[in-house]
C-alpha cells in the first residue's frame, strides 16, 4: 500500500507514469512481495482478486 500511494504522489506531481511503466511497477511489487515470503496467489485468492488487481484499491495511476 505504501509503495502504491507513494507512486500515486509521484504521478500526481509529474503525471508521467505510462502504461508500460504501470505494468513494470505491478510486476516489481508482485516480485518484491514474493521475495518477502508473501504467497501472492493465496493473498489474492482470499480477496477474490486476480493477481493483477492486487494494487487496484490504492492505485490512481
């Protein structure tokens, strides 16, 4: 959540997060969670979300 809201602030200030960058950020967040030991598949399944929707509740970009 903190990473996504910080990226929201960057996008609000500069308005430069493009589609390809959004996808790269989402992949990075997914990988970072995995490296931290978070079972992203189980987390999203518990929330009835597709893996790609994990950041949607906080994301403005």
